[in-house]
């Protein structure tokens, strides 16, 4: 899928990148990740959900940096697919895990399924760390003049 297909299907819309907002969202994703780690001893499913949301937040930042914003229609799925398009095949396993997390988080939020194991919760945090680091690296590399994370 290309940007044009996302636009044609009204899954994204164009916007002017706001790098203060992008940096804010990336910093918030990092804080969410710390919160997920702290929640491992309290509630595995919430720790998993928080790690997932950290990934969503970072991925939205990636979209913002490219000049796009997801619409309401299938927003989480769109964010995952857009991230896959941008970071490419080298990260296919990471994106596949992100997509599985999207479905599991949906089951928890909408069906109240508390089914996350300790291993899954810890893996979700590792996955989120890798994705967030890659997104920060990519955004900084593509926008060196923006002085992100000074």
C-alpha cells in the first residue's frame, strides 16, 4: 500500500508536520514504556496495553513527521500499516508483533479478556522499545535540522 492508497481510502489526511508535537509524542511514548515496565508487577494485561499504546504514540509521530495524520476510520490498523510501509521489510517481524499486539489489546479493551502471560507482557515491552528506538532514529535522521531531543 502506498501513501496514495491510504489517502484514496480516506485512512489518512495530510497535515503540516509540527516537530514540537512530534518530539512531545515521542517523549510521551518513552514515558509510557516506563509506566508499562512498572506495571509488570501489578497487572500484566495493562502493562501489555500500555506498551502497545507507547508504540501507537511513536508510530503516530512517524506519520506526523511524514505530513500525515490517521483518520478515525480504522485508525490503529492504519497506523500499524503505515509504520510498516515506512520502516520496511527489515522490520517485518517487529511490525507483525505490533499488529498481533493490536488485536490482543482490542480483546482486552473491548471484550475484557485478561489473557496476557508474563512472557507476553515482557516481550511487548521489548518490542515497544525496539520500535520506539527505530522511529526516533528515523525521524531524527530524516529531519536533522529539527534538533529533536536536544
